[in-house]
C-alpha cells in the first residue's frame, strides 16, 4: 500500500487540537487547553485522540548524493566542489575497484569524471515509524551545476540517505546517521518528449521506484495535551492491553513485547506490533480511536453510543466503525447489527471493521458494495477485499469486474485477484530486481498498465496481445528499432548501445507484447549458440516504449500509467528536485 497517515488520522488530530509539532521537536510540551467533551466529535470522545496527539506525525525528509551510471555520453564529467570527496568515500565503501564487484581496474575518479555517469541529488520521504526494511520511492535529479543531458536508462549506484532538515539537502558527509539506503534503475516519466525543447530538461529528473530501504526507524510517539503522569500510564497500559497479546491470539503481537512505553509525564513511545508491520498506518489509526477506559460497563456504554451514532445519516461512519475495530472482537455483535442497515455507507464500514476482526460473513456485505456500480465507495470496497486474500467470498464477483467498463475498477479487481493468487492472473515474467509482468484473462478491450510507485510491474489485460504488422517503430530517443513486414512471423528488434552508439545484433521475437517485453528487459547474455537473449533495457525505457507503441496503435491496447494519489505530498515532503509531469 502507499505509505501515508490516512486522512482520518489528520482529522482526528485537528479535531482534538492543533498539533504544532515538528520532526525535530523532542522536548515535552507544556500544558494545553483541553477541549470540552461536548465540542468533540462522537468518534473522538473518550478515545486516546481526546487526550493525546501523534507527535512527529508526518514523513521524514531524507536527502543524499549519488552516482547514476549507464548514460552513454549523456552524463557529465563535472563534480561539484564538496561532493567529490564524499562520493569517493562512498564508492570506496562499496568496493569500487575490486574484482568481486566487477570493477577491477577502475578508480572512483575515473567513474566520477566519465560522461557515462551523472552526479545526482537524492530526495525521499520516509514514513514515520516504518520498520527497518520498509521500501519507499526515491527521487533523483542531476545537480544543477552539471551539464548532464538525460538520466534515461541510468542506474543509481548504492547511496546513503540522511535527514534533510526542513526539506533542504544536508551537506555531504559520511559522519551523519544513516536512515536509508537506495539504489536501482531510474524511472523517467514516459510522457516526456525528448525532442521537445520545453520538455527535454525534465529528462534530468526521475525516481527510483521502491529503491529506498529504511535502515533506521524513527519512532512514533504520543504526546499528551497536558502533563499528567497518571493519565499517561493509563493510556500506555490501555494500548498494551489491546495490542500486546499472547502468541497465537490472532491480531496481536508476540507474547511479552511491549507496544507502548511511557517516557515522561506527557510522552509515550510506540512500537509497531509484528502483526501490523505491513499495515502500520492502520495500527496508528486504531491507537487514536481506542477508548481510554477498559472498564467493562464503560466500554459497553461507549460501544452502544457508537451504535446510535451509526444510525445517523450524516454521521462519520468510517471513523465510528474504527472505534469499534479498536475495541476488538467483543464488538462484533454490534457491528453485525449494522450489516443490514438501510444506510449503505454505515453497513459498508461496519462490515469492513467486522472483516478485519475475522468475521467472514462481513465479506458478503463488502462484495455487495463492490459489485454495485452506483456505490460511491466502490473502489474502497475492492481495496478492502484485496486486504483479505484468504476470504473466499467475492472471487467470482472480482472475476466479473475484470471486464468492467471502468478502468479503475478493472485495476482494483486485478489487485484483489492477484492478492488471492487467482488463476485469472498469471505471472508471465519475473526478472528479480528488474520488473514483473502479469497477464489478466479478460473479454474486454486490451489494456497495458504500468506502475510507477513502490513496485515495477507491467499488467497486460488480455491474453496474447499482438504487436501489429507491418511495423517500423523507432523510439522517440532512437534507442530501439522494431521492424517486421506483414508476412513476417517474428519481429526484428535491436537497440543502440549507449556507450558506443553502435547497434546491437538483431533479435527475432514473437509478435506479441509479452515476448517483446521479455526480449527488451532480459539481460544481454548469450545462449549456447552465441545469440543474445535480451537487450537490457530498463523498466522505465520499456514503459516509455509501450506507451509510444500503444499511442501509435502498433499495440492495439489502451495504455494506463498508475496514478499516485499522494505524489504531491511525497514531492512536497522530499528535497526539492522538480516533479515529472503527469499526462492530462
């Protein structure tokens, strides 16, 4: 899932009082004026959000400097002052010049001064609380002092990421705490026309999809609005009571591992439970919606107040259902009472909470919502079904929605079926560290879908999607040529070698999209007969080629590039390096 603190949590903080915190704010706050209970929304009253806020609640800005290689002659030999010493140390740290890394005989100076390389500034937003090993997108841009022309086809060598105070790149230094590592192929916006003077400058910018890895977690903390050690301890105990459960208990953590720890009269440090490592933003939501009191009669009264509020047509049903979910499985009877509500929104969110707490019957309600073309939360319902791959209900409905008139519905249905390992979706190509290709069986028009965040993936809706013949196709940057007459059984494919400008030998490729993508992306190794088996294009280059071929109808399919709803937030949080344009 995309890394974010879901908007409802922001709403909770705003409803509960101004946050007024920064990521460098480590000191305890002084007393704050507490809002009256009557002024609080029903989903906040009595919950942790009434008394505390999440501290350092937004993503942490990271920055770094690195070297992109594989640019042929489109890089530059300039190395800005102050950066050369740092990058030399990093290259030596990564064992440049040793036979074991395939760089025997090379020195850092040779690499930095070669026009096959470019010095880049790196920016990223690391989600607060993300466990070590969490991946995230990273953005790169050729340094403004250099004459790099393009990062197309480039690969970022291993680089280190550090805190960027205020979103400004930190000075290069190896003596600063490392929070992330990054490397990987550079993805350039496929809609950029390299022959356009207005757009060509954007070829100096790109992203490393899923290329960042968290190496040090920045802890999430709760900050009480007033110093009250007794309340602080009570909230800590309540969180541990709910989320630190016995081994095998289902939705909690391993025995004995504390989730919350009070470190002052108004500060609690949170540890993401093992069960929520892949969905830790949900854990933070549940913490903020958890009622403070654990008294049985008070909990029952609170839960029934939520039930009454759920009956109101203008209620915030999502937030109310989260309170039930935070309280746990004992709330299932009240949730189930809402499944038949005439208010479809109330029924949906109650069913989502029930499904997350293990009520398989709730899936029927979610499936009904997902199948309703007029239900306003249809995509959210599909996403919810994808979160529960072991729940059998809904598979037939998801298969039908693969042929929906709405492309967004088709994509969401694919994601849910993929999570269920359904036979409708077949993984045709898996090049570790490079990209994957899935083919979806369908009856409607062909679609080629490419991701641009967290995972490099091409999804082809339709089996045996052809490449039309006759064809004489040349990429906009003249990197690849594809040629075939109407009677040719196979395509002739070749690429320009970046370093020399010469052309590779031609490959003969079956005239379908999967075969073409496999030939383009596979490493340029030789088979037993000495023929090359691939052309080693990057994922970004292949996506750009597919877009151009679909646009020109050489591939009879609609091209869809994944849209990242949080891209603006990511760019805002990252070091300023420019933003690739999106299609209209």
